[in-house]
């Protein structure tokens, strides 16, 4: 256990993630299920890791991240067009529906139905927060930078 967040820390936090208009996009507090962030494993943006560095257990921090620092810009190549015939098994979805699609590699990915016409169904596979500034309110609950190191020293 260490006193402050380091570049290899595992950090247990409660957070609220809001949009510019104050809309709550995600919160660990709602269901009292804290999140475990692992710095250095490439799962967090560099800017988010930087905002966490140096924090201590009990610290609270509010900050915002630009689209490029958070979920990235909205990529027009991730907006795809399907034929309504592609939905014979499930039925043509309504606009706003979030559906799981299976990619060619077998991975499932969510898509938001943007538009439905007689000729096409437009689906956006961008993260819903892509292209948006996001605001974090974070409470640090625990820090354990040795957790990953312990796993790294196991030999078979």
C-alpha cells in the first residue's frame, strides 16, 4: 500500500462522469460500486492518468478532459449503413436503439441506431461520449500499486 497514486498504481475510486450540460453520463456512486483504475495498462487515457497522479486516499478531485484526452473524436468511418434486410431475424430497430453487433473477428460491439429509412439503417459505432468534453468528480478510496507487481513475479 502506498500513500499516493503512482504511474503503476491500482486505484479504487468513486466517480461521476458528466457532460458539459451537467448531464450525468456515468456514476459509480449510484449503485455504490467503485471502479478500479489501473494506471500504466493502456486502459486509461494519458490525460486521465495524469489527473490521478499524486492523489492520496481520501482526496477528491474535479477536472475536465477534452475529447482527444477522453473518448477521442467522433470518427465518421464508424458510422455504418445497413440494409433493412440485414435485420430480418431481429426486426428493423427504431432510432435511438442500442444494439450489439458481431464484428468479423467475432467481438461484439454496441452501436446506436441513428436513422431508419426504407432503404437503410444508419448505425453509429463510436463511443457515445466520443467528440465530447467530459467532467470527472473523483474520490480516491484505496491505492495499491503493488497489486500488478505481485502478479508479474509469479513464475510457472
